[in-house]
């Protein structure tokens, strides 16, 4: 019986294979063009299974396309006529990396024609995002196509992190890049470590060389995104860099933001235009209070920190405190409880907010900065509390998948055992034997 079942199964498989083969034989026909060579950064990918790339790297892709010389366009059988004047129009080549979460990573050529017997070379460029998952493989799909035909190649990219690689996520200027004369400027730089090594003693410098003004602060350390499950930070905003621009003449100046890391061997430089107009207030402002980041996002159950910068442009020491209102949806604390700011200097107040466990959505609150009993500044803040992933749900999903797989395996084993028993019964001799 077992042999009969296997024989029937084999016949069915061979029959289906024959049908598929015949269908391909009848309908399949070569495209009038094909990809014959792909190079990445001058490396021939013909005999290479995968290619090493790093985050932030731009790769140059050379694609060679050839028209197929054995393409019949008229006639059948022995009467085939080769159309050497045939042209395929509206052809493009596209290179695309699949699997990136946030955007399409691709480059596409302009439309071109493919003539009989001609080889065409096209160049494409793709930049690997600096926040793509590292230590993982991605498929680079290269496709030559028009509205009737296509040919494709697939290359595996092994994406890795650079050893040292910091990224400037944002630069915040308070009150902005257009100032009145004698108005000070605060600059906050937010960095993220997308490299392979933890960075320490990161220097953030802001300067206006034409005015001879500069300031600098340090970030103690930033771990890599692969270590993001630890208590250490992978991204962080620097303390505000204060520039005293009193006495500057009206005009437009180059302002340079420089980040030095990797023991000074690596740096990021960004240039901005700072405009100072000639208007001066009749009584120059002696106190500036503001926050560079008034809106922040956090997963439910995790806290947020808001930083308030204070600049004392007067001639006396001043003391400030913070009073929080409208925060019935969470708890908070202010550190320090009193900020003592020397004349011609700056100070900071930090507000730590912890949303309640059941809080989701956009929430607001207000901070009043007080000098004694007087409110000298009121700032409104926003918290975007996002729903956190439920780890237990993920575990349950994994268990469900595992159960289904196990059930399928058990069913297959049951079928094999049943078939084996039937085979044994067929081979047993009929009747009884006596010795």
C-alpha cells in the first residue's frame, strides 16, 4: 500500500512538472535586453555573493545593459526574420534597497532606448541611511524594464556601522538667527551616536569668527544605538552654548557649529548665516529666559526632561525658581530648586516630568519662572506620550506561532507513522504459523 501511495504521488509530481515545463516552453521568450554586468564602487559583482557597506556611505552602481542578438521579431520556425532595426523605447534602470523602515532607498535613470546589438552603460548612486539597522543584510534589487519586458539582478548588501560616527539631529537657536543689536544667542545641538564605538568628551563649539565670539560645552558620553537598551543615552542635546554679541555691528555673519569627537580625530561642521540688524532697544534687555525644546515625545511609563536657559545680562546676582502648573496627568520635580545666576553669566533649570501609567496622547503644562514672588517668564511645554510596545503581547504572539509550527510537525509525523504501519501490515504473511 505504501509503495502504491508513493508511486501515485511521484506520477502526479512528474505530470505537474511536465505541464509547467510545457507552459514555459510555449509562452517563455527572452526579453530584447538584459543586464550583463553590475559593478559597485568599481567591484565586479559577477562572482560575489554580498558586498560590505557602512552607514552613511554613498555607493556608485554601474549597470551594463545589452540588447539580445537572438531576438526574432517576425516569422515563425524556419522562416524567422531578424529585425536588426528594432528599437526598445522607454527603458529605465532602477536600483532599490528593500527593507528600510522610514523611506524608499532608490535611484532611477532617465528613459532611454535600446538598439539592436548595442551595449549601454548607466550609472546610479545610492546613499545608505545613517540610521538603518546595522549588522544586517539587505537586498539591492537592480531592474531594467519598460512597459513590456524586464530583467533584474539581486545583490546582498552587508550593512555595518562606521567605528566612529556621530550625527547632528538638530540645531536649535534661541531666540533665532535674526537678532537685534546687543541681543545674546543660545545654541543647543542634539547629537546621536550611530557608530560602532561609545564616544566620550564630545566638544560642541559655536563661533562667529568675523566677530571673534565663540563658546563651547561638552557632552560626557554617548553610547551606540546597539547599546540603546542600557541606561546610557544614545542621543543627547548639549547644554546651551551662550554667545555674548553685545557691541556687534549690523550685518550678516558666518556662524559655525563644530562637533569634535574620537579624541579630536573626527569632526562635524555646519555653517549658518547669522543676521544682526541695527535696531537697539532704548533699554537693553537684562534678562533672557527660554527653552530650546518645548515639545518632546516619550513612550508611556518613561520620563522626560525639559531644560530652561537663563541669561543674566545685568550687573547684579539674581536668583530664580520654577513653579509648575497644569500637570495633573503626571508627577514632576525641578532641579535645582533655586538657580543663582551671576551677572553676565547663564544658568539652567531642569524640569523632570513622569506621566502616569495610563496617560496616552498630547499633554501640556506651564512653567512659571519666578524671581522671589514675581513671575518673570511663563513657558508652555508639550509632552507627546506614545503607547509603549507590550512585551508580553510579543511573547504571546511568539508562543502562538510556535504552537502552530509544532502542530504542523505533529500532523506530518502522524501521517508518516500511519503510512509506515500500513506498509508493515501489507508485508505480514497471511494466516498463522506454528513451530
